[in-house]
């Protein structure tokens, strides 16, 4: 298992250190030992202070996910949070909602969870062993020059069993969802998660580079990953082609503003913008040379907000202009951000969830 796969959706090794340190005291229990994928998440006193790795809007509600299977909900724009029962205690890395009720969470051990009531209850739809088996079936019949390498990759996934983490989830609607992760794992469902299909045979990623972010605009889909990997589909995921970029380091965030623009960001403060659908990229100057962990567009499309490992928020107004720091003291290393229904920003990461008021966020503008 690649070390970056275990850490990429978080904010670096410090996140793992924190969760490990908190583990024995915070989660001590008795009885038979059950592996984390099968062990329900235990209730904690302060879910908003745990290591949180993803956050999303579900209507007016905010839903955050993190280490040890934590899922927390906020119905007051991030001011207070409450934990909900979850049927697994693996690290949950990414969350996305198609609407106010239908949402999906991806995590370690190839776990995918689904809710139909805005996050109150969750059921498991996929695990790592099933994902690996679907991948092996997918590539078995590939007769192109990529076939042998893809089958080798699938064999490694099967050998790893349930270990490979999923690191990104994207909802096209309440029926179609895509998940991606370590070692080139890429799957989608078209029936709300009743069945899943591997897409590995449709990609040019025979070395199994990790995927960290997915973004889509109509039938155009982009997937960003490690070592400069950027894939694009123009036909609704029937095929993916690799796109060259002027940076060969890992990308952790991607967003698609309007007018055919593609905005990606990753290690060492590198941010790139394409104004022609990915044919050409230009560097976007950043205020600090610190690795970015995510990009999010505000709900009204007014700004792009980026998080980094130094605990800072940055905005681009409009996209392509130099990135500006959001005023305020540095926070803990951040993994994601979303705008609340009242216009505030809510960021999550090393130290849990934090709310930044709308006036301080300074995200008014036009992308």
C-alpha cells in the first residue's frame, strides 16, 4: 500500500499521528476484537473536535466525515454538531450529496456508505474486496496493449483485499455516483448504489497512481491524482484520456468554474488554471508555497476557496487571479471547506470543524 494513499485525503502524516494518539483513550471498549470495517463507529463526546477529512452541503445541512468512522451533522451552519450512528469505524475521507437527502461517503477499506435521509442513517454499499473483484472482472477482457499491465494492477488489488482506500466521491445525481482512490481504483453506479461497475479499463493509469479528486460538468469529467496525473472524459465516463500539465507533483483539488475553465491545485502551493477545457494550463500565483489539500466553489459560484496544510484558507476572485489569504490566524492543517447556507465558510481538518464568518471570508466576487 502506498503511503500517500493513506494520507492524501487528509492533511499529511500529522493527521494520522493525532488520530492514533487519541485512539486508545477515546475509543477503549471491551468484548471481542472486530476489524474496523465491520465495527460500528463509537459515539464520542465532541465529534467536531475529531480529525475530519471531508465536508459537504445537504440542502441547508452540513455533513462532515473523518477518522474512526465519524459522521457529524450540523443544522445551524456549522455552529454545533452532533454525531450519527455509522456501521463502520474506518477512516472516512470524502462526502458528497446529490440533493438534501441522497448522499454518499467514501473511505478506507474501499468502503462506500449511502444515506437517503440527509445523513441521519447510513448503509454500506461497497467494500474493498468487492471493488477489487469488480476491477479484476473489468480488465480481464482488455485486448489492447494496456491489457497485461491492467491485469497485473487488478491482481495486486485483489491481493490487497480490503486494504485500498477510496479518497474521492462525486454525485452526478441521485442515481449516478463515482468513487476513486488508491492504486487507480475507479468505480461508478448508475442505480443509486445497488450495483457498481469498475472503470479501470477505461483509463490510462496502468501504474495505479492514486486519485484524490473528481469534478464534472455535464458529460465532461476530470479526475486529479498523484505525480501530475489528470484524466478527462468528454463522453460521460465511457473513456478517459490523460492531460499534460506543467507540474508533475500531486494534485489534491479540482474545480470547474464556468466557461470551460479547469482549476487544479496540489503540492507546494502549485495551482493551475486552464481556460480551454484542459488543453493548456497557466500557473496561478499563490500567497504562500504550502501544499493545497482541496478546492471548492462557493454555492453561488462567486469564488473558489482553497485549503492548505498550514491551516489557511485562500480565495481566487476571479479564478486565475493571484490567490489571496482569507484574513485570520492560521488554523490546524485543513482537509476541506464548504460554504454554509448563511454564507459563512466551514472548514474541516486536523482539529475538527471551524466556522469562518462571511465578512471575514471575503469570498464575494465573480469567478
